[in-house]
C-alpha cells in the first residue's frame, strides 16, 4: 500500500490518530474522501487508504501534516507535487487523481497500489539479483525520461520512492520537491531538498540542476541494490556529501564478483561528479542497460530474492580477488591463442607465396594507434572544434567513454551550420564492409561519407550511407567501398528537452586492408 514515500504496511490507526489529533479513521476531506486506514508517514505528510464517495473507488490520500499546513512554502511545494505529477501520464509514475484544500486539510488523491517500496525490500533482503536490478533500472528510466521530456526533474530519486507492485510494475512516486522548468525553485536559501545519500554533487554545491541529477541518484540506487550499501557513506549527512564531492565510488565488483563488467561500468558512468561526463539523458542510460541485458534479461515478474551470503560479503575482497574466477581461465585461453598464432605464422611462412595479398579486419581507430581521430566542424563559430579532446573516446574500444557534440538549442543547428562530424582515419587504404555506431538513442540522424587518400571531407556530396532516427546501435552496409578515412556527419541531434546533443560511445569499421 502507498505510504508517504511510496508503499508500506499497515500502521496502528488508534496510535496515529491519538498522536495527530486532527486526522484519523473516519475523517472526511473535501466532503468526499473518507479516510479508512493509515498506510504510512513521511516528513511532510501521511498517506491514508480512503474511499472516494463520488466515484465509489478506493484511493490513496496524501494529507499534509497539520503543523506544516500553516507554512505557506510547504503548502506551495505540496500543491506543486500534484500539479507537476498530474502533467505526467506514464505507467511508471504514480497517477494523481485530485488535489483538495478544505480549510482544515491539504491533500493529494492518487492511485492506490498493492506494492512495497524498494527500501522495504532492501531492508529485508539487502541485495537483489542482477537481472532484477537491470529491469528495475530500465523501467525507472522510462518513467524519468517521460518526466524530463515534460520539463520536470524529480530531485529525490531513492529506494523509498520506488514502488514494486505485486503485478510486476515498477513506479516512481513523490514529486513533492520536483522542479519544473516553468515553476520557481522552492528551495529555501541555504537549504537542500532531497535525501543526502542520493543527492547529486551539483545539488550539494547549489549548482544548476537538470535531469542528469536524477540519473546520478538512480545510479546510487542501482549500486545499493547490487551490493547492499550506497557508494558513499559517513557518520553524518555532511560526511556523506563531502565524500561524494572529493572521491570516486568503488567499483561494485569489489563487493560482489558476479556483477557483469558492463553493468558496473554503466553505473559508474552515471556516478561521475561532472554532469557532462554522465549519460546525456535517461534514454542513453537505458540503452546502456538494454545492451547489457540482451543476453541475460528474462520476462519474469520482478521479485527480489532472499539475500545470500555472497550478496553481502563480510571481508569486502579486493578487485583482483573478486575477479580471480575469470582471470585464471582467461589467462589460459590467451596462452592457447598465442600458441595458435605462432603455429599459424610458421605454417604461413612455409606455404604462402611471397606476393600474396594480406587480408585483415580494419579496426576502428584508437587514440594510441590512430592519432588522426578528430572532429569536423566547418560551420562552427567561436572556439574552433567540437569537444575535440573527447574525439578519441569514440573509437577506443570502451563503450563507457564517449565523444559528444556540444549542446544546441535546435536539433537542426542554426544556419549556416548544417551539422557536425567525427573523422576517423584508417591505417591505410581498405575495402570497407560495414560501419557500426553505438550512441544516443534519441532519434538522431546523420550521414556516412567515405574518403579516398588526400580527399577532403565534403558533406555537400552524396553520402555513402544515411542514418535516420537512430535509437540504439546501428550498422550500415558499405558494400566493400574503398576508403582511407570515414566521416560520420551528424545532421539532426534528435529529441531533447530544450537541450540537443548526440553522444557517440563507439564506432567500429570492418573491412579488408588492400594496401
């Protein structure tokens, strides 16, 4: 059942009624909502199971504490939750039915759910299995993406605001401190809104906050689901905040060795102190989880399993110890592979004619072996380039590192600028079979131009391939065309909430060297 932060178990009604005095079983709010049973209490309000006499249905009524009802700021913030959340219609967000003020009570009426909070589940079971964590993350990111597109930042994503319904649904609740683009920030000067353990660094330092703060908080939630603790802990909220501002989180695999490397990398990226180093949006974060889950996700209803001794290790083993189970067999495989390579080279020397053409796979350039990885921004103004220092990250073999465009007000740029690009120089002339791009999933578009030796990039010429409405990894067929470099030319930055940009996590070119 829904409590003040989400969902909780029943509470003794007589005790609650006696403590508060003004609200209890049988209280009628706005001549319509009969309070039936107290479900839970939070810092701002109580949540009651109630009956709607007008529509004859059971609902949850969130009633502001009487001692706060006289505080104009709290009342304004409380009403803002209803207004903000009512703008959203998404299966992953708790539905708001009504808001009412009858002089004696301030209340928000919402859907009644048969569920428990993620906080309650973690308190009982400590950790969840990897697949459940992954699925919970993807469903919450769906909800956050909808909120962010509507211009709403939750700012208090935490386990007690995550609801796990018995029918498998996952919902996010409590937009009581949300910040909308068209509303005044209700934070008092010198105060913080949100829960210290889950606040993003920019919230702690009073910097501008956007949807990436929610992604940071969700990263902490997923981290806690996996290892049974948050990445930053301390004796006080101030100590936790200080640790977050000056230290990096420990790789979660140090606490639990069965966490896939791709999932650990994804979460650690969400926990970067610099918002620009995190995922650009919820869709990009979700895409990273989707890639990780392609081989492991099932369609079972989410159910947190009982904790095991492996889930919460006592001695917190080091990274080398926790990875031993795969390092040993991996080393064995490497040794076998090296032996086969040596044998192959010896065989080739005795059987292959000296004038044979060498056939290889053309790997995407990397910062070390192909220093020619660069940006292409012919229509730019101001400081030349397009995040040039990040360009090698698009072809370094690591999906956790990215090159990103700058941020634009329009997805189609502003004339005369028609696009930005990434120029990849190959080791030599090659016949290219395909190009794969992994990056943003917000419907961006672009072109692929193949260049011969000494040929300058010219986006005005017909492209070799076109990318349209890209929403995940995409591979294009290059048909064996000859080239010495590849220009990935982005012409449309896709969807965004007033901020438009594209991230390229990895580019891979496959083909045959001919030089």
